């Protein structure tokens, strides 16, 4: 139930971005190809 609320809120927000032209298929593709993970340093001092 709480998940549905936040899913609907996220969908409404994305629809606003899409309709305003701030989001597009090109932006989708750009995000899919972007590496967004946090780089972690390996600490071998143990």
C-alpha cells in the first residue's frame, strides 16, 4: 500500500518531466549508458 503511493508519486513526477520536455527518449538512453555506481577502494591492510 505504501509502495503504491510512492510508485504513483514517482510516475506523476516523471510524467511532468516528460510533458515539460525536460525528459526524453534520448535522456533515457543516456542514463542507461552512464556508469552511476560509486567507485570503492579496496583496502588490503587487514
